[in-house]
């Protein structure tokens, strides 16, 4: 069976289950295989146990490639069940390995790094790591690994993935599916996810319904079922009651899986919102928020934000329910085109005999409390009419507006003229999208200083509402000013969203916001400065220079000026910083600065003391240093006074890679197999956690410092104690 696994084959779960535990524990290959089968069936707790045993077995055997592979698989499970400390320890180790040779960690290693990018603060690299994992899977001939990494990148990227990249990925998965029928469900699920991201719910629902989820492994089988119900809800064809019973079963079976629980809470929230069950929606919104706080993954937060946006779009009568007054009035939309809807039904068209009546309505809708002094209204709407004729013109406009609204909406006395003030009766108005938009912006502005996440949620909802303001109305002074005001407001919130996304490492979203801000206000310098800052921070200096050159041309041709010195300084400072980072980190990104960029050769100094042999190591413990380390296996035969203890000091050691780890295991095993003891101290916190995880503590005892070890050794000096120790200091 081990030969089959080493040749790239698999052992079926039934055969593995028939092997006695005592025998299974002697084979890390079989333990890893059993852990993988448990993971694929959603038995996550069992999978963790098997993978940890396999990791320690491979470490004991110093089987580097399999150790890295098992660590990667263990990480995938830890990320799903919230074992953040173990995941963080392994990811730091894998990142160091991949930095010098990504192929050494394989497709599974790069896939684990991509999935855990939020833990290592590497979200800007996530897309690149997904693509690299796919390349490594293809090189290894693992089409299923390629397809799974593709599904994960689709699910995590949302609408941030470039369309050409998405289409190329879908085509490649389809091509692989044509060669293997087992990959067909992966290709179908990938297409379904793409339709979901494009909010094409009917197409998504049709795709998901055609997939036999039983042919997919965990977690994709569960995700497929949940997405099937989500698309059915949003396509206005709710699932049957048995579908919700299935969701309840999934929730129970997948209790340890944080990502699945977030998907379920989001689905429940969307359903409650679409069915206007306010209390239930609030309950699931609170549940979702709790899961998001536990997760801490910005990808999951983006899922929640997208559900919120989707509800806003798919449930127009309640798109701003937190702000709109209750009642059975009309929902008025000014963005895109002037439209009226009620109880989810939009009025086909409004017949305006005179455009001036429509202009009067739109003007009052933009005023506080839908009212304005009559004199101000006349000045704004009748700038070319003489003062002595303004009242007559205004009387006609008011009369025409009353007639139109009575005829089209069956509303009486919707506009009042009292005490020199024109006022719309709010009883017939449920909400106005431009009012909801400005309320959301104000809520975001208030939260920006104290709660960026809350502010971003409000800004995203506002951003989705925005559009061209009543485009059917011809240009006029007041209308142009109001459109400019809205464009400035939208430009401001997308710039803030760009800052927020950049701080969270969501560079694709940040760039999208920057581009939108520039399109809205092509002659506003702030948008170009923010784009330049974002691109240079990401190391894309050439693109940043291109944007600066574009702004420089606009300044010269349109404004007859030059860019502000501050904008040029942004380019120069960030470009210089990026260049400095590239030169000092050998082309790596700033996030890798804290990692060693040159391997420091390991220097070993040895000395004998009264009860120990001391070895001091200075530098990095790597595979290259393994031969030097292993020469000290024979030092135990030259220890003075028959001492039987070995002490290792890591205070001046650098990082430990997989090759160095293997050498340390061999050294420690050789000493302990001879009946001696091994102590160690001075380990970095991450290295100590890794040593414990891979089972190094089977062969060495980790102490905080040399004094503690000396005290322990002195206690062994009694006649009934074990022999004294030898100390090796690295």
C-alpha cells in the first residue's frame, strides 16, 4: 500500500479502515492518506488527528517532501476549524521554504499559503499564490488539484478577478474536464461560481441544479448545495422545504467549519431579507457578524458585504429599509432614470405633458424635507423668465404636477403651497433613492473616524445606488450643480473605499475604486495621487508613472497648469521606497522584509565542560548545514566522565528550513537512541511551536534558558538519578 501511495496512487477508504490502529500508526504514509479521506468526507476533527500523527511520523523519518505535503494539508483543515496558532506556525514555515524554492512546497503548499494569506498578512499576494499553486499542480500532473485551486480562487476573489483571467481559468478547467469525466462537476461548479459573481442568478441556478454534488469532495459538495439554494432564492424561485432541511443537516454536520457556517448564516440572512422577515433577518445578521469576528478573514467579510449588496439590488422595496419610513407610499428612483415603484412593481412609464412639471418634482425631491421657499424655486427653475411673469409660470407648473400625479399615481394634493413654501406631502413617498444614498454616505462619514469596517459597509451600499441623475432632463444651472455635487460625493466615497481596501490588502478592489473615482472626476488631482500611491506601494512603478504622465498631459492641455508638487512627491517617494525594497530584498515585496534574504552559513563552535559537550551554532540551520551538524553524532562517544546528556542552544541561530529540521531530527535521534538525553533552549517562538508540532520534543526537551537546564542537570547528580548530561550549544 505504501508503494502505491509513493507511486501517486491512493488507497480506498474501506481498505484503510480495516487496518488496525496499532499498525496504521507505524506508517505516516497511511496516516496521511487516512487524514485526507477524512477531510474529503468532512470529518475535520479526525483529519486533524491523522495529519498531526503523519507529520510527526514524516519528521521522524526525515522525509522532507512528504513532511511539507502533510503540513500543507494539515493547514487547510486548521484554517477551516479555526486552529489559528497551528496554521500560523506552519504557514510561516512554508512561506520561508517557498521564498527560496516554491516547487519544494509543491501545489499543496502554495495552495495552503493562498488560503491562509489573511493570517500571514499577505492578502496582496493571494491571487499570485493561487496561480502559482495551479502551475505546480499542472507540472505534477494533478488536474484535480488544479481544479480545486481554481475553485478556491473563484470563491475568494469574488468580482475582484480580472475577466480575462477568469475566462482563461474556466476554459482550462473545461479542457481538463474533457479529458477526465471525474472533473466535470468541478468545471460545472466553476461556471456556476462565475455566474453568481456576475449576479446572473437564473444561469447560476440552472448550472448548480445540473451538478451531482455527491461527485464532489468536501467542502465543494457542501458549497455547491448552498450556492444552488442561494441562486434559486435570488432568481425568485425559492427552494422547496426539503432544501432548507438539507441546510439544517449541513449546519449540524459542519459545525467545526467556520467558512461553511458563514455561508449558511449569509444564506439565512438573504432569505429572511427577501421574505421581509425583519426579526429573523436581524438574528441572522448578528449570527453572521459573530462568525465574521471569529474568522477575521477579509474574504469572508467581502462575502457578507456582497450579500448585503445583493439584497439591496434584488429587494428594491427594502433596499434602504433601515432609513426609509414605513408606509405604502411610492419608491422613487432618480438614479438612472426617474421611476416609480410600489410593492415591488414598477410603473411602466410616466406621461409628462410638460417637462417643467417633472423638473419641479425632481427639484423638490432633492431639497431637505422635500420643501423649499417658492422664491428660491422660481429663481432656480425659471432663470430666463421675467420677475412679473414668474408667478404665473410657477402656478402652471404646480397645476401640471398635481394633474400628472393624480392621473398616473392616483394621488391627491401631493404638493402644497403654504406661507411662501412649496412642499411635497410625504405620505405618498416611501423613499427616494438619492435621499437613501446621501443618508448612507452621511452614516459612513460619521463612522469613518472610529469604525472603518462599518463605514465601508455604508459606502459600498451607497456606491451601488449611484448612477446618472435623471439623465432625461436637459442641462440647467441648478441641475448641473447638483449632478456635480453627487459626482463629487461618489468620488469621495470611492477614494475612501480605495484607502480601506488597500489597508486590508485587497488591491484589486482598491484599484477598481481609484479608476471609478478618476472616471467620475477626470480633472480632480486627488484621484490620480491615490492611484499612484496604490500602484507604487504594490511595486508597479511603471504603471504609476503612466498615470502621472496622463495627469501631467491633462494639466497641460485642459487646465494650462502643472501637477502639484505633492503629487510628484508621492510618485518619487513611493518609487524610491519600492526600489529600495527591491534592491534590499532581492526583488521580494515589502511584506517579506522580515524574512532572511540571504542564507547565512551555519558556523558551529564546540567546547567541553565538566558535564557536557557544548556546540554553538551561528547562522541558518538549512539543508546545506546538515552534513556539518551530523558530524557531531559521534561526539557522544567522546563526552567526559560518561555523561549522557546533550544540550542545544539556538540563541544565535537563524531560521530553520525543512532540510535543517531533518538534520536536527537525525542528530537528536542518534543521541537518544544511544541512551543519552537532549536539551534545547534559545529557540524563537515560531521555531519552538514548529518543533512541538512536528514531534521534535520526542527527542529533545525544550527549556527557557541555560540556567534552567543546569538546575535540571544538577538534580540528576544523586546516586539514584540517571547519568549526567552533555551539553551541545548551537
